[in-house]
C-alpha cells in the first residue's frame, strides 16, 4: 500500500512538473508540440521551467561566487532596507559591488559572444581577401566601398594625376586587416566610434568610455570583477559601458558589415514563419545558432541541383530549410529562408518527427536538443570547435572556411540520407504566417524615396509631423519563465496602436513574423491612424525586421541616419526612440541594453533584471546614468505597461523637441524663400 | 490607397519605357547612329537626363544609355497581398517614365522637326500652337521672374477641364496669382490649350500660359525647365541629382493639376514629378497619397472641385500667393504683362507715333496734393470712337516725409509694368514715348482711364508705402494739356539724366549689396555702385538705395566702400570685407572694373557676359537673347552655365547691357575700347549710347569698328575686320599681362 502511494505521489509529482501548453505559449503550433512532447514523455524547456524555480537570491543579483570564501549571498531583507544598508560579503563587498560585478560579467559574456562571432566573420573575410577560400566571395562591392572609409581605407588611387577606382581586392585586403586589428590593436580607440553622431562621441570621450579594442574591454571586466579589484559600482558600470560599446559599435557592427559584404545586404522579401514551414515530404534541415558563415553555405548546398536531385533519389520532393534563432534570421533576411521558430521552439522542431537534421553553431543552443533528438531519427550536428555536446548521439562536423561548401554538402547529404530513417508519426503543425522581412539601414533608405529621393528625411518628416509618434526597438530573446511570445506581441501591438514604428531583431523578429505583425496588411488592423497612413504610403509593415541580434547595430546606424537626415535633433538621446527586450534571457541582451543606454537610449527590460537586490546600484542604472549619456535602464513585468512607459518617454522627447503640437502648414512667399539657407 | 497608385504607376512606367524603346529602335533603323538629336538652343542637352544622370545626349546613339538606365530602374510589379514596400519603386518607375518621355520628345524633334514652334508666342494663323521645349533664352528670361519673385511658381496642367469656361476659370485664377501655367497632354483629344483658345484667352509665354505639347510626354518640358533653373541659377552641378531635386523641392514651387481621367501613363508621370517634390492635385476620384516626406505636404490629392483647384493646389504645395485686389473692372497681375492688344482687338490707343503720350512723376509737398485723387482732364474712353487715338499725359504726384527727388524716376518707371498688368491693356515705351493700347474686351468690361490712376495709386502705396504717403494722379487727354506736361517732363528728364550720368563711384561713400536673387542663386552676392549697375540690368545704385529705404532689412544693404585700394581696378577695402563675409570666406576680393583680374562674381541672371579674346587683344560681350555662336567659342547659355552660380572667373564677367557704356566699364582692362565683338541686336539696342561713348573716348566711329556675327563668329574671322578698321584694341598693351 505504502509503495502504491509512493508511486502515485511520484506520478502526481511528475504530473505537476509538466507545463500547461496553453499557459506556456500564445502560439498554437507551440502548444500542440508541447502537448505532443508530453504525450511522448519527452520533457521540454517549458516543463523544466514548471519543475524548477529560479534561484531566489541569484535573481536579485546579489550572490557573489567570485572567490572561494563564498559564495556570499546578500538577500534583501523582507521588509526592505531600513536605515543603513549594512549587508556585506566576507571581503566587505557591498550589495552594490556584488550586483554591479555580476552585471558587468553578463555584459562581458554578451559582448564576447557577439564580438567573437564578429571575429570569425572577419577571419573568414580575411581569407576571402587573401583568396584562400573560393566558397565565399565579395558579393556586395558597394557595401565594401561604403565601409572602407570608416576604416580609413582609400577607395580611389591617384594614377598620373587622375583619380581612379582602386582595385577591389586591395581594398578588401586592407579592410580585412584593419577590421581584424580592431579586436586587439595596441593603441587608439575603436575606429567605428566616429560613425556615431558627434555629440555622442563627445560624451563618450568626456566620460572615458571609448573602447580601446574589442577584446581588451572584455578582459578588463574579467579582471576588474575579480575578487578585490573594482569596488565602486559607478566605476564598474563605466566599464560596462565601455565594453558594451565595443560590442555595439565594434564587434557586432563589424560582424553585420562584413556579413553584408560577403553575403549581400538584405532587401525586403516575402517569407513565412513558424513550425508549419516544415514539410512532410521534404528533407527538413533546421539551422540553429548565430553565425551565418556556415548557414550561408548550407543554403548554397541545399539549393544546388546536385543536392535536390539527390534528395529525390531518396524519395523526398525537395529540401526544406528552416531557421531557429539568429542564424535563421540571417538566412531569412538574405535568402528568404523561413524561420521554423524562436529560441523556445528549438526542441519542438525535433518533436515534429520531421527534422532530418538540426545543424547548430554557437549561442542559445539547448543541450537538451541531444536528448530530444535521441527520441527521433534527427541527426544533431554541432559544427563549431567551441560548441560541442557531451551526449554520444551528437555528431560533430567541424566547419572550416577553406572547405566550407564541401562541409556544407556533407551535412546536407547526411540529412538527405536520414530522410528514410524517419520513424513513428510525423506531426507538423499546420500553422505558419506570411511575413515581409529583409529590412536594413540601406534598404529602408531606398524605400523612403527610391533611387533619387531615398532619405531618412521622409521618416523624420513624419516623426516631426506626428504621424509617427516615435521609434521603438523591440528585440531580444524568449524566456521560458514567461509566456512564449506573449510580451513581444502585446508590447508591439500596444506600440503600433499608438503610432510607434517598431524595429525588431532576434527572436522578437521571429515572434512578430509568427504572429502576422510583419505584413503590410497589419497596418490597417492594429495601427493608429498616423502610422497606418505612413505604412500604406510606403507599403511597409508597422514592424520592420532588421535581422539577427548582432544586427542591433543596424538599429544604431538607422537612428544615426535619422540624425544625419536633419530635424530638430542632434544626438540619439534627442530623438523619440526607445528600446525594449520584453522576454530577454541571454547575457547578450544585457550587453545590447547597455550599449543602447550608453548611446543615449531609454531601454526597458521585462521578466526580471538581476539588480533588485542592490537598490542603490539599481537606482544608478535607472536614473543616475541618464545624466551621462541621456539613456537609462528600466524594468517592468507587464508588457502593456512597458509599452506605456516607452510611449511616455517618447512623448517627453517630443515635448523637449517642440514637436508635441500639431504642425501648421507654412505657406512660403518670396521673402521666406530668400531666407532659405544655401 | 497608395498601393493602387503604385500598381498603376509601375504599370505605366513599363508601358512608357517599352513604347519608347520601340520608337528608338525604329529611329535607329531610319537614321544614322551619329545623327544629332536634342532640343533647340540649349546648352543642357536633354535637360532632365543631363541634370539628374549627368549624361549628355547629343547623338541618336547617346539615347541608348539613359534608356537602358530607365529600363533598369523599373521595379517589380506590386502584388495584391503581402506586397513588398512600394514607395521607392513607385518613384523609380515614375522617373523611368520621365527619362523615356524626354527621349520620346527628342525623337519627335528629330522625326517631326516642324511639330513644335520654337518661339515664345503661338502662331494661330499657321495653326502652330505647340511650343515644345523652352530654349535657354526663354528659360533665363523667364527664370529671372522666378528668381525675383514676380512668378512665385508654376502649375503643370495635364489633360483638359470639362469645358472651356472651367479651363478659363482655373487658368485665369493662376494668372491672377502670377503663376506660370505649363500645359501638356490631352483628355480624349481635347487639351486645356484648345479650351482656352476657344474661350478667347491668349496663350503663349507672354501670358504665362505655355502650350508645351498635346501629349503627356510633353510634360517633361516643365521638368526640364525647372532643372535648368536649378543649374543656371542655383549653380547645381549636372549629375548631382540629390541637390537638383532638393533645390526643386525647396525653391521651385510647382505642382501638377491632373484634369480628367488618370490613366497608368499619367500616374507614372505624376509619380515621377513627386521626385521633384511636385504634388499632384486631381479633379477625379483617384487614390490619395497624403502623408508628407517626399513632397513638403501631401503627394496626391484627389476629387478637388474646379472652383477650389487653385487654392487647394497652392496650399498643398505650401505656396503663398498674393492677388492684388484693386478696384478696377479688369483682372490685374504680372501674368497679364505680356499680353498683346492686337489690331483686331484694339479699341483705342494713345502714343505709338499717332499722338503724344507722356508719363511724368513729380515729387510734391504734402499739403499740395490729395491722396487717392484721380482726375481725368479731357475726354475719357467713352468719348472716344472705336479705332480712335488720343493724346495722353499721365501726371503722377507723390508726397511723403521719406520721399526724395531721386526716387522720382524709380516710381515713374513702374508705370510701364503696372499698366501692363491690367488685363486687356498694353503698355510700351516710357517717358515721352509711351504707348497705351486699350482692347475692346477691356472696354466691354467697363475700363476707363480712371482705372490707370487707381492702379498706380494702389500699387505705389503697396510697394513703396515706406517712402510715400500721398499719391495723386491726373490724366490729361487734351492736346494742349498734354503738350504742357510733356514740356515740363522733358525738362525733368534732362535734369535727371544729367544727374545720373554725372554720378560717379567716387561721389558716394556707400555702395549696395543685392541678394534679391538668393532665393534661386544662394551663393551669389552682387555689389552695385553708381557706375556698376546690377548685372541683371534690373537694379541700379539708385534703385538699391530706394529699396534699402523702403525695406531696411531687405535684399539691398549698404556697404561702406572704405579705403580705395586700387582706383583703376575698382578695389575697395570695405567691399572686400563685406564679400568675404557674405561668401563665407570663399571669395576674398573682387574688382569692380576688371574682367581679367579678380572679376566680380556672376549669377545666372546676368543680361550679358563679357569674355576675353586674346588673339584680338580685346573682349567681346554677348547678351542673353543672342542664341548664336560667339568668337570665344561658347554661346551665351554655355557661358552662363560655366559662370553662373556665384563664381569669380578671370577672363569672364557678367554685366548689364547698360553697364557697357558706363564710364568705368572694364576700366582696369582698358575700358570700352577693348570691345571688339558684340551681337548685332545688342549693338543696335545700345547704338546711341555706344556712339556717344565712343566720341567721349576720342573714337567717333567706334560703333562701326565693333564686329558682329555678320563679320564672323571666330577670332580668326573677325581679326582682319578689326585690322582693316584700325580697332583701338589692337594697339593697346597686351590684355593678358
């Protein structure tokens, strides 16, 4: 009897640990796949989130494990701080120091992830420039010519007194070498900083946060946050700023630029999103991770006649590629390859039973994929030397840019060969949405006026006249601690309803695609009247997908273009633009948030922000830092309330600019025209 | 819905480009590839293509490149659902259509050389009512009106109104507001121009109603006009499309009125015009594009009632126009200035060799006159038979605390255009050789001589209110009164002329700057002294002085000339200081009396341009009306293209016609005696003064020594003539030092 009770209790306990699919996600495809996994006895991140609560002290950011005298935990007293805050670790580190150090280490990890990705891209580009690889090419010469001057690379030569175009290979090589030098140069500051608006550059100089090189700022944080080094939270935050700029205006921006040079700048295109893009009668290859260096080659291989024909010999009608996370966004933006889902759907893509291979590179890859893959025929292939898995069913095919296409073909062949090994029932949710993706700084400029009049001024004019209230970057991850996609979608809808044009990247972009916000028709359904009119005029969706998480650098540059195109503003902190990561989970999100704040932007995060255990430090991030750069952090759990706070900030900026009132029509006479500046 | 506009315009773009490609292919089969093509008398090739793409189309084969560009510009068609963004593609499709239109029109000039009449006025008798591309002479002459504000903008009307009366209603309202009306395209074979002629409205450049052509493709001439203005007056470089289009958006207040059904080709043309910032206002129910950005305000506004068309159009374009509300029975405004009163329309006239006609303005004491009093002494129109002629003296008396005797001629000179502004009245000449022709139409409307007085009184107050308080006008129509006034007037003219002629640069300490044309030529600053009148010919020193008194913060500002650094060259410390500041350091110094060393800057408005002729050891000058070749190797328009835009170019200088016979004219380079060549029309125009000045310089037959195009248009061709005549320039020191 006792045993039966025990078994029953265990069963109940197990049952209690399962997620409720309807509570776990707002996406029906996701709900279906969670239920299917549960039916098959396969646990997914949703169930694990239900079973395991987050650490109550870690969540406040005040657990220090930086030396072996600890871990020292300094939880906030239940009643809050009364009188002086006397909490301290064994070494005396205050809650502020501990929370700031932990925060800094997140910035370091995030900046390292983006920047190391950038380094890989730069290395591949160098081998292209050196003609050591034939699989990659300079696809977008115009982009190369556009970025060369930022590296101080001449694009013309003087030959016998005449100015001539310089040899492209020479330009490429010099750009590659100079770009790669940004990671470790011994002197000076990052070269891309000068792409920022002048007043912002001056602020960075004044407050001493110009990064020296990309790697050094990460190392600096690791040193500084070692036991017994920097014990002034403001000084630690200063280094957070410096390291984050090395990401946003450094590693990420270079990654985006060189990817564009090698793979082409994105242009608007039509695609689809969600698990429903997988096809029962096709070989399905899911590409997951962040670096497009490999995925570009897989796209090339999978689209080759050779591979398609081979797939047909194995009984498949073709090869369907699908993306997860940002490597998915990269191939979406450039090739229209549809994303199969967001970060939280990675296991579910395998749960369909139709995933013949999942190819992963770096970042945001669940180790549990291997366990899920074990339950199906799916080949899980790791490709990056720094990202392997311990499980024995995982295949490692190390990717080498010198034999990139061969590696890619090997992987695709393996997927095709695996098509016949599908076992059991295949169940692909019949759910997907159409989306228009592929926006970038350059393509937005074009679409704001064509070849001849393309200019961000068109956007500015509509911001000034109030049709567009402001701009919001809604970016970042999913987080299993909150309802999948809910915060992204609720927030975006609230913003566009209030005439705020949304720019999105990362899993936020995929979420918007899945839920139909990336179609031009959306404007007529969800937007306020002003934004609707602008969207209809330009023919754009009210939410513009700008790519992967390194492509947040595109948002920085787009905002800079707004400044350059003219208006009542001079700096990023002047324009009515805000940022948010409502479902963040990755350290990269913290790095991104910090570089937006340091660039002058109000940034609000959802879910949880591990600073609450150190109120003084938190207050500095939420208020004090604004005095330096104009941007600040904020946090709120409710997505609609987040949107409202963003709109309030937008309105404040509009008021400060004097564009909060309706603009009168000015009828010009001759005297007015004579006053026009030359 | 913008999507529908985009859909139609992109379709239209494809249709147009394909059609023109076909025409071009056929032309290549008929003509040699090196056959010359182009619009008449222009240095700007096919101006839209040249200005935006920097491509010079001179031969048939040159059309290949811009046509291929247009083809490449055509975007994908817009899908019904889940479409890609279309604003950029829409504008590109429009631009492609416009490039194709310009090629189509150039092909028409090649294939049907007599289709268009290359003139300012239509030839009704010969049935030549389409004028085609404005040549550079017209563009510069009319362009100046856009520059000085007498024409605030243009309405490009395509199609036709429902009936002639409606066409007249709309167009005359634009005329009243002084806009130019550029007409193109037809609606089922009917054009606005046809309708206006039916309604008895005079069309042609002189009434500002320009019949470009009967097809939508001829709308390109309006844009070619605008872009040449940007290059000629704005100094924008060809190929700098961003600047050209921005210049148009900011400074050329033009828009399109689409009258009648808008088909795909019209939609493409309208989309193309949006690139210029020129919106379309239509009378039909087409999809609207309201938000701002490319245009200053709305892009496409539909369903506008005909009676509201004009007001709505200027509002959408953001243009303020003023209508002179003067209590006379006829319409009034600059657009009527060029209108003719031809023999068949004439009711009666004064002057013109038949009777005496004199205008005289005299300063009066405040107590002497009564403001607004207009008196007719003698018979009025009603007393004169149709076809009759009568003597006339218009005696204007002006009083004011700020008024000076020096202002008399300035105000008196206004009578010419002010009387001309009255619809149905034509005025020519000035002073004691004036000529007033009154049309039947005006008399039918109830015009009397009193109305001339009403106009002068009202406009003097409006334009010169700062310097005058009272205006009284008396019109004498009895011979004895007219003769009496004429005698008084002649004494006054003599006195004035002597005063002006004797006024020298040394006499005054203050010169004036003139930035009147800065709305169009933003980098140019003129300096005007008594012996160096403005190069546009419109402003002399006295005008500038009066203008400053009238508007102390206006375009004419006093410049203390300061220390005289070089009396012969005309270099003044105070002027140098001023121009350095005004040009933001770009120009440090210039000489008033030299074209060889640091000449004054030149803008596109100049009446004439002098150029050095080293082989003849002399100089030539060419006026804007002369379209032929000149010995310096460049036509006027090419010279102006090189010089205009505020540059100081040694060896060249822009100047007014009057300046040629002023005493300091290129004094530093040897003076007027350096002049070896002038176009015949210019020589004849200033003949009297040339002869007089020659005598003063001790060369009584100087007039006959100046070569013109009948002698030759190269230095080699004119040199023997100069040698034969013993031209004084040949024995002067070398012109290049």
